C-alpha cells in the first residue's frame, strides 16, 4: 500500500471522521472540500442513512442476513455492528476488491459469538464469485438484504450496473431487500463540478447518476416508503433536525 498517494477509500474514511487515513489523504480531502464543502455532509448523510436502513430491516422486518458489496474501510456504525446490536445472531458478508480495504477489514471486522461476519475479496462484476463465496456464510435460500452503498457509481456504464443488480437479486429469494445509495446528478451543480474535476484528475472515477437512473435499480421490486429520496429524507430519526436535500439519493425495496 502506497501511503504517499491519496486513496479514495481513505479520503472517504477521513470525511466520515475515521482514523484509517494518512496526511496525504487529509490533504486531498481538504482540497476537495475547499471546492465543495458539502461532500462531508454527503458522506456522513449516506452513512447515517445506511444505519437507519439496517436498523429498520433488523428491528422491524426481521432480516438476519446482509450482503454488503463495496463495503469500503470500516469506520463507525458498519453494517455488521448495526445489525448485530439489534440481532446478535445476524450474519453479514462484506465484499470489496481493494487490497488496502482487505487488510483493514481482516483486522477490524469482528462478530458476535452468535452471528458471523465474513469478508470476500471480489470484483462487483464477478457476480458468480460473490454469490459462491457469500453462500459459505449466508443461507441464500433465506431472505437477505443486498447493500450497494456508494458503489455502483464505480461502474461507468449504467446498463451494466443495472445488470449486476439484477443478477444478484435474481439469486435471492422472495422477501429479500435491495438497498442502494449513490451520488446524484441534477441536484447540486457545485457537487457535479467538484466531482467532474476529481474524475479528470486520474483518480478512479465516481460516476454521478440521475435520480431516474438510481430509481431504475429497483425495477421489478416493491419500494419501501418513502421511495427513492435524498438520503436525509429516508425515515429520519424522530426528533432529528429538519432534513435538507443533498446530492445523494437512495432507497430500499423488497423482492416480491
């Protein structure tokens, strides 16, 4: 791992308030926020939406299996932590193909004795590999939630990204859920300008999607209220401040 070059996963970790980053990542993160300070709100809003989604699924729906693809560097309120706080027997498989994420995950991903947490080193486009490896920890004959949080953006072609979602959801039974959050285009011009400049820097591109494109991931599924919305509006905690629209949209849907 070259710690002299900024890395997108470590920059995201920095914006989330994590500790698994280096000065070069902080410098790159600060340079981005100098152009668009709202990126920190987007990063933390997305993570908080994931927390609320997993809480809803574990506490209200009774889901006990989660397949989290593109999990990134562990920080606070990771999928396994949220799920197992509510249901210690929950089983979680995290998937990523970044060697740096793999090294951190092996050290930081733990589990309750009653449940299980596993890490799979695989590319999101290799659906067969993901499903085969996930089946070593999860019973894919039981309802499972597929989580794709800020990850489909890395698949440049939207139709190909949709085909990945379809392939993975086809392998899961009725009663399973799909959770997607992604950076959205057509909401905040400053965000789009900053992201376009980042993509042109030679870094791994982050492809913002329109709200319609994000909604298309849920075709054939039953959207859970309130549907696809800017993430602060997805079932905010009671008593929380009035939500504001940010350039990050997502939702949750159930497979009939």
